[in-house]
C-alpha cells in the first residue's frame, strides 16, 4: 500500500454553470489524485445528470472516490434542480459498481451488448440516485 492520503477535499474548477461541474480530488502531499464531474442531460431529461469519476490506481480501495462522489452528488442536488443523478458502468468493472453502491446509488438495469470495445460487446450497468 502506498502513502496515506488525507480525506478528499473536492474543489470546484472554474465557474459553476447550469450544465456541468468538475472537481478534483486533492491530497495534501500528493496533489491531484482523481476527479469527479457531472453534466446535465438534454431534451426531455434536463432534470437529470450523468456523473463520472476517476482515481489513480495507487489510490484504489481507500474510499477516496466514494467520498468525492458523495460530495459531488450533494452539490448536484443542492445547487442545481436535478431530480436524478445517474452513472453507467461497464460490466467488467465491479469496483466501480461498489463505489456507486457505497455512495448511495441503486442499480436500475443493464444495457445488454451496449458497448463494443476490443472487438467484443459488453453490457453496461445503469445506476441512479434520486
């Protein structure tokens, strides 16, 4: 296991708009170790947002991205008019599914053969928080 990382302190990047927000996950000692962001969906889904996140591999399995995802979700619901935040995960990424579940998201369904990657189809799992 690598050096200890302080709990994430999400910071808003740039001006908050009505459509998107991006945050970095900072460590006091290491600088940027990950990020999380959300974007308003379009057309009839404008009260919903898609959320995404990443974390550097040395910081996996420490709960960092879960805390940052929880913070971003609070901002999304409190500072915007969203009724729903959703995320889509590739079937071969169970760690990302666990992150969403720990952050309070519920699995809603599966898009079968939705992604074509490396000459193979794979399912995409839909999670949401209301």
